[in-house]
């Protein structure tokens, strides 16, 4: 079949969640997921160390995260458990004495539940012995935080609902878009596809897809994010919290006896199969060693992914407004996974002309950027 009701370009978490939500709301729809790679989620979704943290992304993202919480806590049939509890601990070093107060003010403004820890409470944490004394004078904790099983979430979306599933077309880079007679003619390397509506869920490639459709770019900028996997002495405790620096220069979490460490970098890049930068890795390991007492035995592996943002760092959802039949689902940045359930349902409602589950105004693709 090459003729569909909706063709979604990009089968990462954005496209897959939108496809699932469309079929949840309208099981009779014919939905295609067009993926340029051999497997979905190769560039971003599959390289995520995602965890659900209500405050992550700031005030513009919190409503989407909150609206997704129920889905994660009680997943629909076909998903299985998605969350594993892992509270978040925010720390600040001696060079950022106001960092924790700054974060607490942001939490209060967004209504994010948090609690303070004094030095004694910090020392009693599993992270306590890891941190140098000047880094554990006090801390902030978000308790309702969790690791996300990204693969289970993504695969659940790709499987569709009990009533219907999307058609996944891989190795299908889009090479041309032409609209005639109220339908899009979509040229791909796997063959032609037609549909009256296309959803631009192409992540870092979103502006390029828009250009093929004759639409104005929205300034979607891919930013590189790096992850290092370290062997430590002693190994990180399995109940270690996600530890984040208030200044945003690193975070770390345990995984299978190793430590995942990121410089929380946001380096402007271009859409491609991104690789980690050796200088970024060296700098974040040095920062980690300045803040902790553990010994880094070796860097076992590393990778990088692309996190794509609109200029205002808020996702782009909705019809283009100038090009008929073009719908945007892009710019989810590093919070696309934890907001995917709500974002998918919001996009599905807008596509179907139904009442959205939350106010779409802050996210509409037609807003001024």
C-alpha cells in the first residue's frame, strides 16, 4: 500500500507517538511512518538516556511532562512497565553559591515539588561518599523522578494500538514533496507514497523537509549532546540518584555497574550521524573528578545524539498555516521522550480537528518565533 490518510516523516519518538495517538483516536486511519534509516530512532531516540523529571525543560515543557505522567505510571496495553524510580539530586559547587537557590525559585514558579537537604542529609545519601565536602553542603531533591525504558516506549508506539498499527517504511529518505489535487506526492528512496496530510516529525532534518514542501523554515537547530560511560573505583551504587549540577555543566546516573556521565552540552551542529567530541569528553571527566572522590578507571564507551530546538526552545506542533496539508511535530529537544504521550495526543487532536487534551497555544507552529 502506498496511499495513506496521514504520512509521518520520521519514525523517532515524535513520529511514532503521533502515529500511535492517531490510531488510538481513529483506528480506521491509514497511517504511514516514513523513516530514512534502516531502523527507527537511530539518530536521537535510540541514543537517549532519558529519565522523567517534572522540572526538566522549564516552564514551557512542564505542562507536557505533567500530562504524560499518567501514561507512564499506568501504560496502555502493549507497553509494559516504563518507569523505574530514581529521584533527582541537584548539587552546586563552590563556584556557584547561588545555584541551588536559583533552581528552587524555578521549581516554585512552576509548582514542581522539591525538598531541601542539609549537609548531614547529603552525607547520608548513597551519593554522599562520592561527593567532595564542598559539593555536599546542601542539595535539592525531586522525588517523583524515574528512569524511562526508552526502547519499550518507542516499540510500544510503533506496534500501534490493539485495533490498528501504522505502516513502517524504512530506508525511505524523502527526496521530493509535491502537492497536487489536495494530496501530497512523496518521493522516497523506497518508492512513492501519497497522502493528503504529511507530518513533519523529522527531528534535526525538520527544516529540510519543510523546504522540500515549499514551507518557510522554523529555525529548528540540532544541538549535540554527549554521553560517556565510565568504569569507576568504587563502582556507583545501583540506587544512586540522577545527580545534576545546578549550573548545567554535567549530570550522571548509574547503569549496570557503570556510570553514565554527560557534559549536558548543547553544541550547534548540522543534521548528520553525529559523534562525540574528544574535548567534550575530557572536560566533563575533569569536572566530574573535581566534584567527586571516586577514581575514573577508564572511559569504556561514548556516543552523541542530536537534540533539536525551535528558537524559543518550545516544541512546534500544528499545521503550517501557509502550506496546505503540512503539519509540524518538531523541536522537542531533550525532553521529547518524557513528553511523548501528551505530545502525541495533542498532535493527534489537532490533526483530527478535535479538542486537545491541553492548551495548544504555546506550541502552535504558527506562533511568532
